[in-house]
C-alpha cells in the first residue's frame, strides 16, 4: 500500500488543487460567455448570422450560466452562509446572482440589437464581479473554515454542472465526529438537499445550538422534527423547505 502525504499549501495539497479547479471553472465560464456575447453583438455580421449568434448566446445562458449560478449557490454559498465570516459576503453574492438572472430574462425578451447588447454586456459585468469575489475572497475563506472539505465541494459542484444529482445519506451520525467538525459536516450535507429533501441527524445530545445556527443561516427555511429525544441518543429529521416566492 502506498501512503500519500500531502503538505498543506503545497502543489500536492488537495485543498489547494481544489481552489485552482474552482478558479479555472469560473475563468472558463467567463471566457466562453464573453466570446458568445462579442459575436452576438457584432454589428458587422449579416442579420441572419447575428440572429443565430444571439440564439446560441441565449441557449448558453439558459443551459450553462443558470446551471452554474444554481450549482454555485447550492454547493459553495450554502456552506459559506453558515459562517459569520462569510455570511454577509454570500448575501451580497446572491444579490448579484439575482441581478444576473434578471439580465438573462431580459436577454430572452430583447427585441432589438441595442437591448441584446445592453443585457448581454450587463450580464458579463455581473458575472465578472461574482467570479472575482469568489476567487479572491470566498474560496480562500472556505478553505480556512473548520470542517469544510473543499475537494468534496468541487466534486459536488462538478456533479451538478454535469446535470447529475447529489447523493444524500438517509442518516448522518455525528456521535464519533469531533465537536468542532460536526456543524460544518451537517451544513455540508444540508447544502446537498433540494427543496423537500431531508436527512436524519443522530447525536448524543439535544442539538439545540445547531438549530439556532440553522435559524440564523436559513431563517424559517428548514424543517426540524424530533424523532427521538434522549436520554442517550437524539434523532432529528432536518428538511430543506421550499423557498416561498
């Protein structure tokens, strides 16, 4: 058996490799989007070619940009939102995501070259801000949060971007997990949930502090049902509730 030892913050460190992979994904998305926007807004093209380029751009935004926004929120933002150090940052990034989604809607509805150009260039600008903040602030912060497994987040992100579904364990038993790593692990599993999905937490004490942390991070957006309440074991079903429109 070969023993692999990874020294922290060296090229072989999985967390450092994960950071580079996340940065590369953001750069690749931006580069492809910018190229499609440049072609769709090139006024020297024949009208038919410009219409084809616009349709290609719109399809790319709907199929790839929206999927990227949703996956990034579900995997990275959901984990970062639980930490005091990054909670406000995530709130600002989610506001940028909302604006980007509005620009994509505007792009689909645009009925003139000027409207297409305005929506497309605004979208590029918004995503440039998001990617820059993610690369320079959010990802390095995630790498330092206790219990966060950055390579696992990269794997989860890749699954969602490929159109896959994340596996959710039916039970998450944290009784043998060190206390400092319990909450990050639980929030990491919760981040995998789609609305309506749930898991059962098994603990050796009443997880009331965790519930307060959930309420601070996801106010009224989660279900919390005791299935067993001591004295030696507690089981709680934690559900991700649908967000009300």
